[in-house]
C-alpha cells in the first residue's frame, strides 16, 4: 500500500500500513489495481486503429468507468469485495477491445491471485512510476480525474452528460501508459483544469433541476419524530427518500454538504424535510450517535463507523462499507428506501445538538442579483475586499486556523465560501454589511464554480482582470474533488492562491516550483502573516 491522495496522508508523505482514512492495506491495493486496469482499458479504447472491431455501444461501460473511479476517491468505498467485482468488470471491458500491436504490457495485466494484488510492493500503484516528476504530474491528473468523476456522477443522475468530459477521462487515464515529456504531462494537468470548468458548469446546470438557489436561513433544530440523516452530495437520492417517507411518520434531515438542498425551492414543498443536523463530515463520530436514527451515505465522506452506530449505516451509489446495507439503483434509476425507513420507525427522535441556524444558497444567481448594491458598497468603500475560503474541512487540530482567520478579518471584508470548510466559521457572529451577509455560502464544494462566476462577472463590470479585483484566495483542501477545483482555478488564470493546511504530498519540488513560477501558488502559514500576504491588512 502507498496512498497520498488526501491532505491527512501519514507524515505528509503517504500512508503505507493502513490509511489515515481507515482504509486497510488490501482495499487500498485493490483500488490501485482498479486504477491500473482502468488505464489499460482507456489505452486500448483510444488507441484502436481505424477499422478495428470494437464495442458498438459503450454507454454502460462509460457509466461504470465514471462510477468506479469515483469509488476510489477518499472516504467513499471501504468494501474490498466491491472492488474485486469492479476489477473483474473493468478487465472484461478492456478485453472486449482487440490488443494493439506494440501496446505496453500493462494493458494486458490480469492478476494471478489476490496475493498478486496485495503484495506487489507498488508494482501497480503510483510508486511504479519511477520518475518523481512524472509520478507527481500523473498523480495530480489522476486525483483531478477522480474529482471529475464524482461531479460527473451527480450531473449524470440528473440527466446531464457531456461526451467531451468522458472522452477526457479516458484520455487522462490512458496517459499513464503513454510516453510523454514533462512539458506534455504538465499540459495534461492544466487541460484537466480546463475540463474542470466545463464539468462544474455542467453540474451547476444539473442542480437547477431543483430550482435556482436563494439565500436561505436553515433550521438546525430537531422535531419530535424519528428521522433519517442524509449525508454526502447527491440531491436526487434526497428527493427520492423524501418522496418515499411522505406520510410515514419519519422525518428527514440533511447533514454536511447536503445543507444547500434547503436553498433549492423544489425541496421547500416537503414538510418532512426538517432541517440540517450537525456540522461537517469530520465531526460525524461525535454527532451521529446523538442522531439516533439511521444515516444514509449518498457519496463521500464516510468515516469507518464505530460499533455504536455501525448497524445504522446505509450506503448507496459508489459508497461502500463491509457489513452496511447497500441500496442499489434499479434499471429505471429509482431506489427502494423501504429498509432504512423501516429501521427509522423503530428509533427515537434525534437529540438536539443546540446549534444555531445557518445561511446558505448564495450561488452566483443569488449574489449577482444583488450586484448593483454590492458594487455601490464597493464604490463607497464599505466593502473593501472579498476572500474566497472555499474547500474542505478535516479532522486535524490545525484546521482551527480557518476559524481564527475568519475572526481576524476586518469588518469590511466578505467571505465567499463553498464546501464543508464553511463549518469552521459559518456560525461565527460576523454580521453583515448593509444587509449583505459577511459569509456568503454558495453550497457544496462543486459550487466553488459559483464563486468563480461571481468573480468573473465583477471583473467584467469593473472592466478589469480577475487578478486585479479586491479578491484573495485562501482555500482548504482534503480530497480529490478539491484538487479538481484547484486545477480549475489555475486554468482560469487565477494567481496567488493560498492553499492549506498542507500542500498535496504528491507534488514534487520541481512541480511545486512550476506552480509557484506560473501561478504564485503559496502555502498558508500563520493568520497574522497570511492576512498581510493576501493584502487584507
């Protein structure tokens, strides 16, 4: 095992004996095997000569490739048996394509046994890429592709697809077995960012299926009925569950990044959607036992649950955990939530965490509707600066930096946020500037796209470059969706991004120097120093 795809990776270098996330060695090695086989499939698919006899219809294959790569993202799937099945599926897809003359031997790899997978000492993992800079660049690309697959799965569930995005996923995967210069691999990483813009725009459009978000105060108390807690990011799963719990005496609560659902008008019709329970994924071991009822994981972020509430965990989509009940998707796209509803009926009502209400839904449509007022406040110097503090939360104590940073901001500075990083400061009493909240939360991590749209539109109105705006970026990351968002920001030419709490472990010194030289990327340090570096004080 060697894994360094998340911010919490052991010693800032890589997890070897077991993952900090809770992933064991064997599951990690099966994930490596799946990634390896996916690259073989992609290579075969895109390098077929003209006239070759290839599968005529790859719709199901494409869907499976996206879902399976998504399942290897941090805190999504811990079920080794699922990965055994995934590996067989990918190899069967790969071998439906004819072998190519002169193809790398890796494209024909088939494990002889489980021992062949779990004791290969990096033979199929990323350490098999010997050149440090080549490995670093492919790792960034692969992690960006994992984030892309996560977002594509959500968009696809709502009927939005894009052949160009799927084609790039294959292109990126295939590059592992292709010969490229360092310059060409750098270009591929930046191309991933450009495709990320397209991906985030697609999901932004897909989520409008539930209506355009409005700035909304969300109730964070509890009712008197038993409930089901829905966490993750998939709005379609939430909708189906709400429909199936109507009239059952079971309430539904959102958790984590599902918070933004309350800002979509189409969810307002459900009186069984009570409110948001708890904070970010990083606190689930403290908060979930107090909920009392079952928890539905629709996507990441699953932390291996203790025995205290393990039997109340249900998974769906790409999520998996050995022993948890998995709710599959039917051929027509529907899901049967009767088992989780039946369990909820036997549970007590949730324990009130005594959390204050929070505000969300400040997507680009909502904020740009208030643009005339915001521009006037900028002109009057009542709003002096914006700081983007989007991204992920995490479990390490050093994440308190973001709370302290928010507290230290001058009162004429507005925070633009998205993702679960907001739970570090969205309950601080930061007030507003003449009715404009000082924390504008767009929603989920993919809603970082909204923050980019806001910045670009402001630059257009003010007739300036986005880098000349009174705008700073101090973003937190944890997993691979954040890597895609980061690459997306770079592709848009945004410079001097501050990132933390630690830089990705996969970034080699040479690659880091390139990012610094081209984009001014910088690590965070102390609150006092960073306020000066970002031109806030």
